[in-house]
């Protein structure tokens, strides 16, 4: 919504009774309280705030139900097949489910919006800092502080889902995503994620072939106001290889497919 200019970080959103009444993790929003999109998102990213989640969902979708429908449409466009959203928060609800693979795909798409990592990498901060309702945020993802390179993404816990964590880390020009679901203790999810990230960095490297937005040439467009447009990759083009194995010589071609 922000990318499409339908929302701005400094827009103030008035909190509905529905949003302020959400249980579970929250930043204790009051009905009719106004808070900026940036602070609401910070509450979501750092503290898993269900009240802030619903407030943003209602602003973007009109209602939470409409926003959840948007979530399911987006999931289908990402090609994931084992996920069904019933609410915007992840709280337990019948027929609300996902898988580690699907969540990893969602995470990969999410971090294309690099500004998200500015929020998910926060370890502690305050909301309403200059008011009597000052609220201390502490990230439930302890790996942000205790694992080098981790800058997100999100913890979760419900009775049905158990302790869950989707983590992402950037080291040596390689970004990894690890997902753990259904653990019995938060310490176990942290240990398992640590082992997964350690394995990835110990066993693999990446080699970057082309950086995103590199100009790779031009293509002529007939009957257009601008006759030529630049060809650029939307993301970095990298090759993964296992450490200790001989690198293969890699080349690439650019093919342009014209859609009639």
C-alpha cells in the first residue's frame, strides 16, 4: 500500500473498538486513539501487536475480513498452496493454517521491501515516548541481539501453533531464511534456528553474477512515446554453491519475450 502511494508512514489511523479489543500480544491501543502507520507497524514488527495489526488491516482493507481476503489472494499469486488465512493476526481459528515452506516463501517476498528490516531489526524501543502512556517495546526475536547478521523477521506463539519463528540473516553477501513451527519452548525454537543458520553459512556460499538495477542493454518498443527502455534485473542474480566443491563456469543469456 505504501509502495502504491495508498498509505504513508506518517498517516495517523484512528483505532476502532474492534482493533483495541484484540487479545493476545498488544500495545494496548485505546478506542479512538490515533497512531501513525510507522508506530503501528513498529508495534507489529517488534511486539507482535494484534491490536495494531487489526487497525492497519481495517485501514487498508476497509474491514479485517476484506483484508484477510486480500491476504488469501496474495498467497495464491505467490503460488503457495498449503496456507489459508482466517484472520490478520495469526491467532488460533478453525481452518487457519500454513506450513514452514509457505511461510518461507512469504518471508522471501516480504524482505523485497527492504524497509521492513529497519523495523524487524529493532531490539528495543518506545511508543508514545513523550506521553503518560509510554510503552516499552522489546523484540521477542532474541536472535536480533544474539546472532550476528539476524535482522528479522517474526516470532509467534499460540496454543495450537506452539512456539514459532521465521528468521532471516545476512552475512558474507548471503541472506538466509529459516522457519521453525510447533516447538514447545521459545528456547528450543531459538536453538533450532541457530543450528539452521549455522549450517547454511558453514556449508554454502553465494556468488553474485549481476546486481539488481544493472543496465543490461535496451530494447526498442514500436509505437511507444519512448522508443527504447532499459533492461534491468528486479533483484540480484546470485548462484548458490557448496563450499569445497569446484565452482562451475557460469554464463548467462538475455532473452526478451514479447507478449502479444
